C-alpha cells in the first residue's frame, strides 16, 4: 500500500495527541521531544513504525534508542542540551539513512523532523578498505608511505577504472566544515584537498572483474623488505597495480611495475606525496560527467572555490555530490573532534581508527558470500558498513560474512 501524503504538521499533531507525556527523573529536568522520521514520498506507510532512532548527547556521548510508532513518530524525554539524531535501516531492496546534528532541547517546542535518504541496493565500485593510519618504524619514527586504498567491484558485471577519480576532502582538521549553506547543511559541491587523482586509461584499458578488487598504493613497494620502507609496516604493496606517484625530482619513488595515477589538480604545488591524513579524512571516488574531460573541467574557474569565511587564497576543486560513486567519512579518533564532511546521501555515518600510526585500517563488512564471491555491505552508512582498527588485508577477501 502506498503511503498517503500527510503534512508534517498533521503528523506531529497526531503524535502529540497519541504519545504519553514524559516521566520525571530524579535530579534532572526532562522535556518532551517529539520526533518524526520522515520517509520519502511513495514508500509504504508500514515502514514508518517499528524503526529505531538513536539520540546521542553531543557533550557526554551518551546514547539512547527509541522506536517509532504510528506515522513514524516517537516522544522521548530528554534533558536540556545538544544532541545528534540518526536512523539507519534496510528493506529487501533499499537502504534508508538520516542524520540531524546540533539539535537543542529547550523547555518547550521540541519538534525534530528527520528526513530519510533512500538508496537502492545496486552493485558498483566501492571502497573496500582504506589503510591511512600509518605505522611506526623500529626507531619510533612515523611512517605513512605504506597507505593504500582498495576499490572493489561489488556488482556482477565488468566495470572499468579508466577515468575514475579519487580525492580527500577539506577540512581534515578538528573543526566543523565551513562548506555549508545558510541553513547549516553541507553544500552539494564537495571541496577536494591536496591532489585529485585519476586512473589512467582510454576507456576500457583497466577492467575490474565482478567481485574483484584493485589496490592504489601510496608507494608500490614491499614496505616490509625494501630499504626505503619500514620493516614494521603491516603491508607489502609490491604487487599493487596502481601507484600515487607525484613527479618531484628526488622526492618520490616511481615503482616501474605499477601504473601511475594522473594528477588532475592539486591545492599545493609543493607537495611531493599524495596524502590521506593519518588522522582520517573523508575520501571519495567519482567520475566527471560524460563528455567532460579533466582538462576542460580544471580550466573552468567556476569549478573552484576558496574556503568560505576565510581570507585563504587556496582554490579547491569542487566536485558535485551526484558525481560521487562511493565515499567514506573517515574521522578522528577523539569523539569531540569528529565532524561530518560528506552529505547523508553519500555517507550517513562515519568510521575511524583508535590512534595514528597504529598500523590499522578501516575495512568494509561482508554482507554475504555467494559461490565463493564476496558481496560487501553498502548501505551508505560507514558506521554500520565498516570495521575500524582492522589489521590491513589488501588483495584478500573474507570467506564468511561479518
């Protein structure tokens, strides 16, 4: 049955009449917060009830879960403060995700409306694993040249890496994103920091077979045995088919066995390495629209922006969110320093490692294994889809579901 369109006001009025008032809690003043989970138009009304929402106190990190009733509403008694509201669930064919941040509980008029984003369960290219944290050398120095990004074909058809782009987003620091609209929502265009890289090829030169992966290495060497490497590194990248080589005489090593990525643009001409911050950074893979090559794209000044609210003259390449094939909001270990960089439609959650230089990665969970082939979980919510603090397993895929 297709759900009848009800106005938000009507639903909230129904909720106010049907939900019981909150109980008092000794030692704390509680206020009734009415929550409505708003489903996209056209989806079955029965989906609205019986779904969990998570309410997180921003200051304390305390979480509680509430289950929606009729019309997707629920009333929760909360203390004054600032909260994050989120929901994530799936049906046989779709994923639903939503998140609201910086919600304030006040003595009255607490009405929160959580709009859900729906995505289909279709296959495609996904980031299977990202090793970004780096490792420690025997002398205790920091080493990050063993980073890698592994891309997996989660579909049943041959896909091609040719022309696929990858980049990390600004900001990578411990502050909220400045790339927001007047209402505080993240912009539709995403700022790529450092080097924007593109896989080489003429269109069908680099196929990636169904349920297989390709690895992009920071440096395509055996980091455990190479004199330029780190014997404490957890990975051997000597077999990586692609390398993020940045041409800077005497600065970066070019491994002849790996294909070099194309540098589309960089925010810093003095950088001699492609860097994924060891603290974590949102990373995306994307394609430019058909018919638009990277040279023409970067020649158009309308495709660049300086950071809002600052006097910085650095121009960031702006990528529309609709061009993104997959993205992970990798964040900092310290909870107080975690801020969203990616819109909900790309990643409704976030994932992290517990420390820098701990030789750990984040790896996508296995949803199922069919005929020996892995299908990775891809609900567009990295909190649910990924495992943090994973011992890196490039080129290797599990044999059982997580």
